[in-house]
């Protein structure tokens, strides 16, 4: 079989619709609890961004960034509602086109007239007659859908080095090869972690394959860190920020000051002091620190608990999806939210070095927000087809998730 067919062809019969029992074909109402949790998180994000934008840029209104974020929220929820109403199984057929478009957009970043460099990374694309977008955010979702279809189509052959492991590495290498040179190591690490989790939950039981992928990833990560001085400086800031409080440790110290001044219940909405130019990325990477300063430990824990509840609903979909494709898509989306949230919060609390990734559903950023809301719409579509089981308390069947 030609390598191009091995990489990109997804046969219809390999991603079957669940048709073994009538109950699996039953379409029911989506997971409204998942929708409510998502809505609460976006409301918290909108309030935090409106507060954080007080003295940002040249906007004359306190709600300038809030208005922009609200517009992105409307667009994101439109995509959420569209995708939750569709049959998610059709996405497998369109996944090669989606990942192809994502690769094209990532390639256009290296065209001088189109790629925009922000903070040393060429991650933003300025296409004619369209708003500026960050293609890597949409590439995450496209990669999840495509690899879910590809892994499902491969079945047990994924265990083979020749027909499974090598093509898988090539696919991942092509996608990451367009993200790392931007450079955007944080996004590349998140995407690689998502893909690794999906591979682990697919039809493979050979631990040696997982170990080889993990070791390869660790080596590549180490080389990338050593190849750029600013990445090594972030490691030093994590280890000893006090040694250079006005230099490499500045951001870390300001984040700690924000959490520390928040105390138990916070300074009050809109009363953060660290947002006044002390936090370099208050409305994006450091949004959880501003929430912690204004609403205290209580407000921060509410955000973490809501994110945990969102992942709990997603985990139910992973377990009870009617087919392997749905389970893998749900796995990829849940890992995306979990890993990105964990990296953002851990970086802001100095548990790991800062990486500069947004907090899902809360941080400012249209591309990230729209792609995450679209992904949650797909989760809600999967929830419409979750398996029916008998309740423990009655003979009637109930919906799981």
C-alpha cells in the first residue's frame, strides 16, 4: 500500500456507524449539564477579561476587550450549537479535508506577507478580508478528529511497526513540524500530549511503543529547551525567581503577589492591582492570577472545580460513547482541556515553568475560544448517542452522560 494511502486514506467501512443494537442508534437529548458548566466558565472569563482590560491598550472604555471577547463568545456558541446538532460520526469522512486545511493555514504562517510575529513567535495569520487567526488552535481540533478516525480505521494493525507506528509518527511529525518552527513549543507540547493520550487509548497494548514515544518526546523537548536561551531562562525563573526579580523572575514574582494579595475571598471585582501593567499577560496567560487576586482562594477554586466538572462529564462520554471513533474524539478533547488547563494554572502558581498557553474558556483570545467551544459542541453531539443502560433502581433504561 502506498505511504500516502497509509497516511491519509480513511475507509468508510473502517469507521462504522454503531449498528449492532437498536439502542445504540437512539438519538436523545444532549448533555445539558455539560452545556451549563461551559456557560458558567465563559461567563467567569468574560467578567475577568472585562475587569483585566481596565488600562490595556488605547481603548477608552473599561469593557473594550470585554466587548471583543463577547463577540467571540457569540461566534463560538454558534459553532457549538451547530456541531452539537450534527451527527458527530460524519466528521470522520471530512477529517482528511479538515487536517489538510489546518496544515495549509499553518504553512501560510511562513509567508512574510501573511504571518504575523507576536512576542517572538510567528503564530498569527492575517488573511485578506478575514480577522487575524491563530491556526494552531484550529489545528488541535482538526488533528484530534483526523487521528481518531485514522486510529479507528487502523484497528489492531496500529500495533505493527510498519503499518501503525511509523505512519503514526510521520503524521504527528508533519503537524508538529509546522508548529515548532513558529516557534510555539507550548502548543506543540500540548498537541503532542493529546496525541499520545489518544494513541494510548487506541487498540494498542504494547507498552514498549508508549515508552518509545515518551522517550522520543522527552529527548526532543530537551533539545528544544537547550536550543533557545529564552526557554532556558524560563527554567531558571522557575528554579530561582528571587535571584533576578527585575529580570527573568519578574513575571513569576508578580503572579505570586497577585495570588498572595487575594487571600481567602479576594480584593473584590475590578480591584486587582497587579493588572495595572505588573502582569505582562493579565488577560491571557495570567488570567487565573487576576481571578485569584479579585475573588481570592474561593474564586480560584470555583474555576478549578468547574473545569473538573467539565472533564468529569467528558470522561463519561469517553466511557459510554457508542463507538471507538466517538470515544477517541472525546478522549482527545478532554485531554486538550485538561492538559492546557493544568499547564496554565500550574505555570501561574509556579508549580512548573511558564509556557504561555491560555486557560480554556476563560482567557482572552478568539481562536482558542472558538475552537474550544466547537470541540465542546462535538462532545455534546457524542452525548446524543451515548449508550442506554438499565438503572439500578428500576427496570427502565436511562441515558449515561
